[in-house]
C-alpha cells in the first residue's frame, strides 16, 4: 500500500513540471495579446487578503489561549482543576 502511495505521489509531483510550464506559456501568450493599456494583476493586489489572513491567524491564537478562561464558569465541576480547564478549552474552541 505504501508503494502505491509513493508512486501516486511521484506522479503528482512529476505532473507539476508540465503544468507549470504550460501555465507560463499561457500567461506569456495572453500578455502578448493583451489590449492596449491593460495591466495584469500582480501579487501586490492581494495585500488586503494577506493582511487579513495574518490578523485572523493571530486572533485565532489569542482566542484559543484566552477564551477557556471566559468559558470556565459554564463548565461543570470536575474532580481536578486540570480536567476542568481541559473541558473549558475543548468547549470554547
């Protein structure tokens, strides 16, 4: 079974080479045939998405760390405080 997975992975990785090459050729052809004055999108056009992804990643880390404390009053009593914090963490996230 591992051999099948290895062969499948190798084929998928090997197919990236022609896919990338033909994608490059497509972009070059479209740039040559672009209307006068047309500007192709660049990676800088995604700056808002990039900033928001960093914001939400940090917000998720912050919430995961601090939300169990807020959620703690609604967790039922447990035998140990560690178990109660574990339940609060699972319930809040």
